[in-house]
C-alpha cells in the first residue's frame, strides 16, 4: 500500500474510533514484508486494539493481541515480540507491572506505553522501569508509527555500537551496562543508556536540549523536559565515582559532559 492510502486509512480509522464506530477493515497491507516482525498489542479496549493492529499490519508486523497484562505475560513466555505497544491501566496486571516482568526476561524489546495519565511522575515511572516511549491518549496513529520507526532505528544504532570509555568507566551501550573500574556492572534503563550515549558522543560540547528531547522523547514539552532532568540526575549519581566526570547544565542551551 502506498503512503497516501496508508495515511487515508489511518485518518478514516481514527475518525471511526472517535465516533465509537467499528474500525474499517478494508485497508489491509498491500505488500508482504520480507521478514515478518511480531508486535504485541496489549489494551483492554477492543476497538483500540483493532485500530492499532490494522496500522501495524500496514507496516509489515504480525500482531498478537492481549486484553490484559496477565494474558500478555503468558504470551511473552512463549515468544518475545519485536515490539510491544502497552496500555498502562489494565485489569489483572497493569502495564507498569507487566513491563517490569518483561524487562526481567529481556531488556532490549522496545516498549511503548499508552496511557491517559499525564502527570510527570507517571511519565518518569514509565521510563524508569524500562519503557522506551510514552504516548498519551488520545493520539494520532501517524505519531505512533513515527515513534515506532524511531525506536527501531535507535535499537539498530545501539546494537552496532562498541564499548565506550569515559574516564574510569566502561560503557557497553548494546548491553546498557556501565562499569566503574573492576566493580560490579550497573544495568542502565533504555532511556539512561541512550542519553549517556549521546552525551559521550558530544563530550566537551553542549548537547542541545531541544534536539535531544525530540530525538529521544519525540517531544520538547514540559513533561519531556522534566523527565530528562530526572534522568540527568540519575546519570550524575551513577557517574559520581569518577570525580573528573561532570554533567553541566548550560542554562538555556542544554547539557555538557566533561571529563
């Protein structure tokens, strides 16, 4: 299916969903992906699941559905998906709890949270437990698809990266591990690892605040900015054993990592 038809499919589907009508099923993928990718969609709203499934199929994903966290966990025990789109507020097992249990098994699967919650603390909690992205309802399907593409690209970049040296630390970006000298390695969250990677790559230079917010958070709004501030604080603590390393706040511009 060409991009014009895909956009029209999403527009019609979103309008139907907003009116509470069944999502139109005619817009099926017109191409066959060379390698089928599996996406897990977990939500207790059947219409939302159908709408997301339709659009992910347009992107070449084989979609497996679950209506609650417990059902999704049972599915993940058999086969781990390439991507998970996960509602936060669900019966039996909420999205945050499910994400923690999935992360205990695999720390590389991209997880996108969908939620009506908008408090900064909720956003930070989602990222802290290993979520890769956080999308507030209502949302446009184009935005979800763009965020998925960005996550896939970041995962590819991460897998191809080498171990980086920062002062007395070794940073294994693919495995999201930070180690000080010969001490026990520390496992970073996805968001901590990607933020640290970009700080290191721009060492001794100002990392533009708006640029990195849009790159990693897909937004430079207040909630994203507060979330980044929290993760900068977390990284400062985890890098504190080397007194020569500093993450400096350059007011009005961004952050600078010095070593």
